[in-house]
C-alpha cells in the first residue's frame, strides 16, 4: 500500500493511546500485512506493507521481542471488554492443538517427528549433504462461540522440555495449557459454558478446570477407558455387546435450524440445501468410570447394523462422555458437531491468513507473531458484529455480514482499504504539493538500503 488508510472500525477496538503509539503502528502494519497476505509472511513484508511509512525489517523483530507478553495481556483485556457487554446465553468453548512444520537446525522450541526413512542406496550413502530433521512448532488454540455467533480466539504456545530447561521455565503439557485457558476465560461466574475437545484433551486437567468453574464438558472417550469397580475392570466398548437395535434412538440434525445455528455460520446456499441433513443413531448410559466419576456415555453411529452380534462397528462409532446429567441426548450430539468449527478455524488461519508461513527462528518472536494473528481474528469478528448492528445498512446487507466467515471478512476489509487508498490518491493529485508528496512516497518503494539516490 502506498498510503496508510485506517482499518474500518479500528478506533472502537484500539484505544487512542495504543493506536497513536509506536507499538500501535507496528500492530496495525502487521495486521494490514496479514489481511493482504501476498507471498511469504516475513518481517520485511510487514515492514514494507505501507510504502509511505516504511520501517526497517529488523524493527519488526525488535517489536515482537519486546511486546510479546504485552500482546497476550492486551488480547485478554480486549476479550474481557467485549464479553462484559454481552448478555446471558449458552457459550461454547472449543480447544485443540495445531502444528506448523519448519525444517531447520536453528529453529528454537521445535519438536521432531516423522524422521523415519529408508536407508539411502549405496551411491548416496556417504553423501556430504545432510538434511535437517523435520520439526514443528505446536500451539494450543481455543475459540469461544458466543450466543450471537461471534468467535473469540485464545492462544497458548507449547514449550518443549528442552526449551524450558534452557530458559529456566516450568514445563506444561498441552492439557495443562488448555486447562489454564478455561480457568482464565473472561466470563462472569454464572455463565453457561460447554467445553469441548478431541480425544487428546479428554484429561483430568480439563475436567478439574471445568469443575472449578462449573462448566459442562463433552469429549470423546479414550479407547482404553474402563468402568469403575473391582479388577479386572471392563472397558467402555464392552458395553456394546449387550445393546439391541431397539435401544437406539434416531436423531436427525438439520444444520440450518436449531438452537446453535448462529454458531455454525453457514453460507446462504448451504443453509437452504437439504443434503447436509445428518441422521444419527444414539444410545446413552449413565455409568461410573474409573478415575472420572459419574458420567453419561453416548454411543453415536451413522450406520446401525441389526444383525445379532454385529450391532456396531468400532471405526464408525463415536463414544462421547459428558458430566451434564440433564442435557438431552440430541443436544449432546448437536453440540459435539460444533467441535468441527475449530478445524475450520485452523484452515482459515493457515490458508486465508498464512499463519504457518512465518520466517522467524526466535521463539519469542514466533509467539508474539501468533498473538498478532489472534488479535487480527478478534478484529475481524469485532468488525462483523459492528456491521450487523449498524442500522445504516439495509436488512439484506446486515444478513450478508451474519454469514461471513474469515474469507468474506478479509475481502470486505481489503475492499475498504483499497477504496480509502483511491480516495487518498485522488486528494493528493488535486494539488502540486500533494503530487510532490506522492512522488516522494513512490521513491520509498524499495527497501531503504536499496533505494537509488538521484
């Protein structure tokens, strides 16, 4: 961009003291870089996204080094201020982990995996060229779905044991980080929250965090889970042998209707189609599980085999556990289908915004860079809510904003920035002084050390 137009509705999200500070400039510049996302995401791209106000690429790294912890606290304050204006209703908090692969011997805080390969043939066995082992950075994310359908992101970076020993930090597993997110959610004490995760987050840490805040949790059962009682304890899957087909109830779910339709945020075309209606056969049991306690076990499958002894197939059956003893079986299944929203969230982060394409080696900078992405997603959701409540827009326009996911929101911001750019250029071309200013900005297009002095 040649001239820096303001991001739409950014004044209502960023306080003036932050927006007008040096840190606020870097934060907004990196947001513009992320929202445009052309090519690899690097420090130079962030420093050069606004031609008329360019900075040296090293300053971006210095900003991330200094303000990483501050960005995390700032994101928490913004989320708390946003949620304090909300009413009562059902919240859904979904946690999951994602990995970003980066190959290199100098990358900090990486976990090596998938380095199994066949021995090289005789002609290449003694080659001097050595490949760096495959490694990745892990992070735990959570999205809070509000009753109005907004998605608030939360982020925690995963530190390896080696990195913690080197830096003198306390090691925490992914389950520990997810539990800390739950305990730190900026919600009132009486909020109704359902916490969900996959099998990796069906852990005692999450159950303890939900119990401390009186939240409902829903998670798929670990295949090795056993029932309470004397040894040898039977596994949960062994209950299937006593089931009959008549015990299973039919649950038909239409994603375009229901209590949680605003949280799915379907496109208009998909919400009108009937081919996405799903049919499940479910059966529930109230049991006491070893090291868990009293839970409801929901067996759900799409294919019901009525032959004796072959009622359910393990690979096609989902076993859900929950501590809520009052919720209906259909609502439990419907809620767990919302867990896929975080997988779509990861896809949007990487495919649409290029979250995995950073070029940093220092972990502090990578961690701060992720916090910038977290704030960018929060800004897009903030803009969506402002447009939905904007009475100056027509009902049809507000309805479109309700269906926008990340791609639609990014396109709307890009359009607004481009219109602001054109208006600024028109104003500059009306006066000789404006033309000279525009020429000076165009000369600043290359990086400072590559500029030709006329």
